[in-house]
C-alpha cells in the first residue's frame, strides 16, 4: 500500500487528464456492452414489424450506431493519445525526481553503487513504469466495468448458467493469483540482471582505452558475456513462468466456452432457455472473457512496472547522509580561516582513516600535505567541502562549523583542482563556464588567460567552441588541467584545494601549470596535496601525514633542519627514488 500510495501521487498534477481518460473509458465500455442488447432487441421486435417499419427503423438505427461509434472513436483517440502523453509526463517527472535524488546523494552512495545500475533505474525501469501509469488504471477500469456489466446482463438472461460460469471464473482467478506470485520474483530478478548488464557495459566502455592498451578485449567480452548470459537465463525463467501463466488462463477461457455450450444445451433441452437467448448469451460471454484476457496481460505489465517502481523508490527514499541542517546559514564574506579540531574519520565504522587531526590555517595562507598513499591526505581535503562528514570533532571556516552552513554556500567558497580532470562533453567554452554559469565571454577569456591556456585555445580552428570529446579525450593532460584551472579562476573561490594537480604531467607541462597554480593561489587559503616536493617548497606550512596521523609539520627549511622523515624524503626524491615506498619505510623505522 505504501508503494501504491507513492505511485498514485504522480497522478495528482494530471487529475483532469486522468478523469477525462476514465470518462472516455466508461463511454467505450458502455457502447461495447450496448451492442448485444441492441441486437437482442432487434431479434425480438423486427419479426413482428412490417417491411416498411423495418426499413424506417434501420435508418434511425444506422444513424444512432454511427453516432455511437464516432463517439467511441473519439474516446479511443483521447485514451490512446492523451493517456500515453500523461504516462510519458509521469515518467518524465519520475526521471527528474530520480536524477535530483542522485544529485543530492553524497559520495558514500556512489562509493557503493555502480553507475550502470543507476542508469538502468533512470532509463529502462521508468519506461515500464510509464506503460503501467497509462494502461494500468484504464485497462483495469474498462475490464472491471465490462466484466461486472456483462455479468449483470448474463444474470438477467439466465441465472443458473451464469452461476456455473462464475464457478469456472473463480478457478481461473485462483490459478492466476498463484502464478502471479511466481512471476513477481522473476521480474525483480530481471531488473537486477539487466542492471548488471548495464553496469558491465558502462564499466567496459568507460575504460575502453585501458582495455585496448592491455589488449584485453577478450576479457571484457567474457565479462559482458557472463552478465548477458545471466540476464538471458533470468529472461528464460521469466518466459517459462509467463508461458505457464498464459497457457493456463487460455485453457480456462476455453473452459468457459465449453461450459456455456454444454450447460446452455442442457438448459435448452430442459426448456429453461431459448436458443435465441443462448446466442445473445454467447455474445456477452465474449465481452466477459475479453477483459479477462486484458487483465491477464495487465498482470505482466503490472509486475514489470511494479518491480521497476520498487527499485525507483529504493533510491528516492534513500536519505542523503549529508544535508543542510534545519537552521543552516549561508557562508558570506569568506575570509578563509580553516580549523580542523580533533578530527577523526572512518568509512562505514571501519578502521579509522584519520585520528585526532588538528590543523589551523590563517586566511590567505597555504599548507601542503605530504606522505604515503593511504595516509588520509585526500580524505582531509574531502571533509572540508563536506563530501563526507567527520566521525568526531569539527571543521570550521571563519570560526563557523561547516555543518552549520548551507552546502551550496560552503562549496561555492571552495575551488578544487584534482589530478584526474573531468571535462564534460561539449565545447571548451562550456567547460570553463562551468565554474560560473552565465559568465560572459570576456570573463571566460580572462580566466583562460590567467590559466595560460588562451593562446592554445585561439590557435584551434574553432577556438573556444572546439569540441573536447567525451571526458576531454581530444586534449592532452596538460591542456585539460589548464582548462580545469581556468574553471576555478572563473569561480573565484576564497579557499583552494590542489589535489596532486601536477603529479600526472610531464616536466614541461608541470612548469606551465605550476605557474598557473601559483597565480591561482594568490590571496587564497590553499591546501595542496603533493608528491613532488619541488611544487610546495614555498608553502607557509608543510604537514607530513601518514597512517599514524601527523608526523611532522613546519616550513620547508624547518623540516629540512629537523632532518626527519620529510628531509630524508626530500633528499631521496631528487635522487629519483620512489616516494611511497621510502616514506613508508621511514615512518615504520620511526
């Protein structure tokens, strides 16, 4: 009932269309029920009338039937066109709600769920829900109206024969309900399996360059073939169940006709039923059986749509774990003072990633975080814009706990440049403008110049309108990075996070981008994660972070003078040794 109530809520904006749809369905049903009655009336009256009276009646009968069927055609048009449009609009509303929910969910949800499965819920599941939204109420209403209407008329023609008919119908209903329960499980399994196919497809296509670089196309084919075969097996099981369901109902429908012929013949023989009445009765049995067939087909549609809507609700009713507090305030006039006060953090109550971290950064100052991978450097940065919430302690910006601020105002105050640059499909101008929607061309060009990418852009045949390809595949790593820096220049945040922004670049690209980053960091509070120590020598403070927490902190010269982990790493790095391996050894030795 909870699921059905949620489903019915989507009809509210379209109450008028839905009501007219039901009225049209009512008209269609009444006209269908009227035809056997008209035929029965003619059988009973025409043989008593003269030739002239019959011909005169036929004119009025023809005109009346023509008007009825024109009205029926208009109602059928409305039901088919507007009914489907209503279903499509409901589907669109659900898709928008689902996408909005995906946008609200935090990183922790995406850490646990596959993009392909989410796309399956957004596309294929909602199509079946749309079909249910349109055909469901209409089919049920018309079918029940015809069944009960024809039942009343059948009872009027002959009670005994109708009671026998009802007995067979009840057996058919019991069979259908039993098979329906079996089908529900197969349809839910279908949903999970097609989501698995989508997940495998998305994973393989997103990593196609890695696949081809390792010549592992056969491995990806095998992985996809496995998920595809699992879906096929699920569909086969489903169709076996559907075959039994439809065959059984088809048998009972035949049994209805058999019962009418045998029992009707018996009643005629006993003198309780007129042969002409049996003919009319047979017409109504057809009207009685046809909607039962519709309801049988509706059962399949319902199971598909219902299982899809359940998966839809699983997402929509997921409570985002990071939301604005009820009394959250906007962060205004940002200065950029940052405080990590006794911060602890762990993912899903597992082993702590951060343990009692204390960091203070004055406005406009820069700190650098160094240390082996897995020490928690990126996590420290991810906590600041509330991509995750601290497990213990607090983080403050300008003395305000970030949990007391609106997410939008907090994140607008923070600019992030990451190692893995994401560019959206579109033009270079659109990607830079992402930092400030609605920015003028002059602002975009100014940001590009600050990021040292303007000259490259104007050298392209299409300039700022150049298409970057999916995820920026038509650009080099350095070019993509400078576009991402231009995006942050345009955003103009007071707080800046540089997460290994140059570690994946060659030395030449690094020199160009380092100049851009230095320009970007001016007058901004900056947190830098870096493996290349040459990029952070001028930081106001350097903090060595490991799995043991904060190991060392100070300026570059102070840490060199300390002659500890940082100093040893600095010497070794410029001799070409690996950072992570040597740093880890130093920490364990300590």
